[in-house]
């Protein structure tokens, strides 16, 4: 049975629609591989510290500012996607991503790099990031969790591919020239891939009659204003923030925890990050699929239960245990990746598809809040207590809090 809808002036059947959709998911995956290079920024920090004679805190400024502007412009991009479509919006962001990386290569100091890379590059990634997610969600209305998970898996796996490439390039060319050539590559690749992004044929739908309507069908949905008036929005935003906060508190200390607490060799500790990155990438399609099969509330409860279990085991048995370290941190990375697939899928399932790109832009600000708070809290706890083990009672508490919020406030169909 064919789908009698139009893509431009062409009618497409069900089989062709599916093939086009999966090709667009692959396109989104490749776009996210480029965007996820931010997860590899740590390879620049020591070379920049040596180049400019700056502290570790200063070398982390571009990363922190990048995450902030990433989340802010993700919220802004939702309106642009609705107005311009995903292709034009992604092209704008791609130019900004390239400009941020290329501009960073001309930085005379860390402050300039923070503006050029952190502000311009971060804003560009925020604008592009939502485009392939929105495209995947609309091409696969019945399997949006899986489609979104596969799309953003590229962001999680980026570190596995990009980090070794950047490390070798820095060794050969130095950090600033590496920014230049990487920026040129990203500008070219992202611009070309953006040209393929498009929504499927739209179908007319009705708007909800009132903000209290909580069961929109696939062709309708809450407007942004209606969404923020619902209890489910605040439950989803809080759960997403807690999931990212708990995950990033742990992820940010993965390597030093392995060396200082689990007592493993430094070289092996660095290699485990590659393993963890793979789990981070796989968590996205896995939890996207789980969200499709279960309702969003059950998927979120499962994630928080795994975070809680991993945190307790690490706190009680992590000292001097490489096996506990490897298994527990793999689960924590898996769940952070999972939330980056669950949250967009939940936004679509709970609030509908019609205003999806705008709505998820607002929901995504939870990631920015969680990323910044998680990075600061884990460092503060280590400085205050003298051990990274102190992070995990807080992570366990956050997981319990997340479960309570999801159970009491996340209303699903």
C-alpha cells in the first residue's frame, strides 16, 4: 500500500519513503560525527597550556563556553528550522562551525579562542544539531526513537574516530594549525551533507484545542507556549537535566578515577575512554529503541535505575577494582548517550510532531544546564573531599530524584 503523499512534485511509495528516510538517518549520523568533535577537545588542552603558558582551568574555558552556546542556540534553531527548513538552517550552522574552528587557528590567546571557538563554533553546532534530529523524527513517526538514536549515535562515536586523528595532527602541525585544517574539512563536509536534509511530505493537522489537551496524535502537537504550561514539560526537562548532570559528573572523571581510584595503568586508563565512547554511542539507538517499545516513563525509569546501581557499586566496591570500574563506567556512558536519544523521542511522543523542532530546542537547554553543573560539581567534590569516590553518592541521589520526578510528573500516552 503506497503512501499517496508528495515530496516536492513527486509521489513516493512506502518502500521508497523508507529508503529515503534511512539515507537521511545516515546523513544525520555523518553530520553528528563532525559535530561531536567537541568531545575530543581535551586533546587540545595540554598543547594549548604549553603554547600559551596557561592553567588547566583556563584551557577548559573554550569547552565550557562551547557547551553553553551549544544549548542556547539549539533552542533558537527550532524556530529557524520551522521557518527555513532543515537544509537552510543546517547550512547557516555549518558555516558558523567552520568559522569557529578556522577562526580558532588565528587566536593569539585563550580568551580569543574562547570567543571564536566557544561562542561562534558552539552556536554553529547548536544550530546544526537539531536539523538531522528533526528530519529523522518526521520520516519515522512510528520508530522515531530508533531513528533519532541512530542519528545522534554519530555524536557519541565521534571521539573514537576524531580524537586519534586530532592527536596525530597536533603532534605533526601543532594545535593552531590543527584547528585550521580540521575547520576546513568540517566546513566542506557539513555544507555538502546539509544539502540533503529535508522533511517528508507534510500532512495537514489540527492544533490542540487547549493547553490541557495531553494526547495529540502524530500530526498535531503542542505549540511551544502550550508545552511550557504542562507539567510533563517540567518533568521531562528536569529528568533530562538530571540524567545529563549525573552522567557528565561521572564521565568527566573517567580517566582520573581509573588511575587514582581503580589503580589501573595510565595508558590503559586512556584506552578505556575509547571503550566508554563506544558505549556512549550505542546507548543512543538502544534507548531510542527502548523508548519506542516501552512508554517514555518506563524507559526513563530503567535508565535511572541503571545509573543508581552503577553509582552504588562504584562507591562501595570501586576502590582498587579495574573490573568494577570498567563495567560501571561503561553503563554510565551508555545511559548518558541514552538520554540524548530518549529526550528528543519523548518530546515527540508527548508533545507531538507539528512543533517538534521548536519544542525540542527548549527541552535541550536541560543538557546545557546539566553539562555545566556536572563539570563544576565533580571538580568541587574532588577538591573538597580529596577523592573522586565522593561523586557517586551524589550521582546515586540524583538518580533517585530523577525516578521520583518521572514517576510523579511525566504523563505519557
